[in-house]
C-alpha cells in the first residue's frame, strides 16, 4: 500500500468513526481531506511526508479523548460546582448531584 493509499484509508476510517459518534462536521471534514488527498491537492502536499506513518502514532479518535465539564460559579463568593461531565462527541452526559 502506498503512502497516499494509507493516508486515504486512515482518513476514511476517521470519517466513519466520527459519524458513528455523531460528529457530522468532523466526519465531513475527514471525508473532504480524503478526497483532496486522492486528487493530489493541498492536503496531500501538506501530509505527504507523514503519509506512511501509522495513524496511532499521531492521532486517536475516541469518545473519551476530549472530556468536557459543565461548571457553575455562584456569586457572591465564587463557589464553583461541577454539574456534569461528557465528551465532545455527544456521548451520554454524566450529570452529578
């Protein structure tokens, strides 16, 4: 498999994973990057030196990679309460208290 084919396959995989985690914008972004790599466009020219590297070396798309917290600050006094935890891929939110 050539470097270009490897990169196309990695981007296609990331697109599918993002769609499965209900991240349509990122899924479309990866699809367009894959198409641009296939066409030899600017994405290919930028990533060509790294195309044969395993994606796991530089990137992991998983629902727990980017965790988010919802916090409430109560004034006066500045007391802070953690209300919920989740991630950016819209997995179920863990509501606290």
